[in-house]
């Protein structure tokens, strides 16, 4: 026999304040009303189950905003002999509530709010509060996850003098969160004060116990790339591509660019009229030097360009993995290596090649000498 769902006499609960509160939460916090209703419904059911052992999935909540009603029902099968009073009701008792009830029917019996135990009510309140927190955290996480690998502007709210870390209030859309810029992610020599507006690069967004954690940096190479995208329309629209970046924050950056349009000079596009575009980036980086070179599929041309501003006489690929030997004029050796090996080191990172730099007067290394991999050994030889 098919079960019929029959509603017992309803006891209406005035829920105008309840729905008003939900609407206020939506306006103030931006949390969708439907989401909160689902959380609160779940909370009410959970609270009742905790206070009534034996209850399974036979508790339902009906919330009708138009009528301003919130009702909770426990569904019970009408049977001859009751084995589980939490899920079953005798025909005799069922007919007391609803005279036309029959065996096999499912009776919905409304639960009065006053029947909630004190512990159950507290549990419901806690679950509702937790649901609101989770909703807020979820919305913040979604908003800032979409900003990964992008630049955001934040306001410095606190500077920790002990370890040098900086607390920054980030805003995206209608959401905001606090992020910490550690001393290791700050450019040496840069000074920030409370109230300063700073641009940071969003490295990653993680879910943490206390809510979303936004990892930010001022030293990441991605910051330079995004700054050029903001200043150079050709990069933004894809005509010019940033192929590689090597950076030593606060000192120097090398940027390899390439154009998909043979009529567009990638270096010229990045430099801009009278250097306006690159100067805007340098200003944001507080004077950090930026070398812009043209990327090439030819390793020799690419490595030679990466060693700018030094002139290169020849580049020979070696058999030892991805490595090469570069010969420069004697008077260009110091320039090619750079101060403390920086130029050679950045060129190696930019190209992915181990670079052995030699003067024209001694193009071949002494027998048994190791290949210089990143400019450090070359710097030592120069000294």
C-alpha cells in the first residue's frame, strides 16, 4: 500500500524576526539568504537529533518566508505495534491527532520550539554561528582565490618592529581580509609605515583553520610581470609575451619578451615612448633596475642577449647538459659577470643554461677547471 503523507494540525510559529535577521545578514555580510537558510535548517535538525536519541532522518524543517513561518516536523509511520517511538506511531495515537489517519500513512507531527532542550537550543545557536562563519570564509576564499598570481593594493595596518613583518588589509570586490607580508617577502631597503598603500603579488590562497590565508610577496618575479601587463597594452592583449623573468628583488630584474606580431618590437613596446612604461614599473619597484631582452629560440642568441649590457663574441653549447661557453671581449668580462656575479647569475636563471664566461684572450678554460654555473665562481675569478 502506497504511503500517504498527511499533515497533523499545525502550530504556527511567528518567524518574522527570524526572516528579518536573515535578510539583515545578507545585506551586511553579503551571504546569500538561501545559503543561510540551508545552514539554519541543518542546525535545527542537528540540535533536535542531539537531544533525542533514536531520531534518524525523519526530522524536517519547513521555512516559508512569504508566510513568515518556520515549522519543524518529525515524520512517523502509522503502525499497529510501535517498535521505535521516534520513527513510529500507533494507529490509535495517530487518530487522536488526525481522525482519518490509517495504517501505512506517514504522519508529520509538528515540534513546538518549547520542546527543544536547553542544550539543544545552545547547540543550534552554535551551529548557526559556525555556519555564518563558514559562509563568510567561503566567500572570502572564493573571492581571493580568483586573485591568485595577480596584484592587489592593500593598506598597511601594523608593522611588527621585532621581526619586521607587516600586516596588510586587502580588499577585493566586497570582501576583505588581512594578510602578513613577512620580512623575507619584503624588498630590502623598502620602508613601510602604518597607513601606507602598497601593491603586493598574491602568491597563493590557502584554506586554514581560522579562515583563508592569503600569501603575498613584494619580491616574487610575478610582481614584475603583472606590473608590465598593467603598463604595456601589447602584453595585456597577448601581442607581446613575457617568456621568462629572473629577479633579485631590490637590485635587478631581467625580462625576456617576444612578439607574436613581426611588426611589433617587443622591447620597444615594454620601454614605451621616452621610456614611460618601463619607468613606471621601475618607480613602483623603488628604483630596481630592469633589463629587457628579446627572447629567441636560438640558444646562442638568447644567452648572448641575456648577458646584456655586455657584448658577446661567441656562444658555444657544451655537451654537459644544458650549458654553454661564452666568449666576451677582455674589457667586457667584468660587465658580463656583473657585481658579485649578479649579471651572469640572472642570465643563467633567465635562460636556464649554465654559463661559462671567458675573455677573448683565454677562450678555453684550463684543463680540469669546473664549469661556472651561475656567475658566482666567475665573480670570484674576477676578484
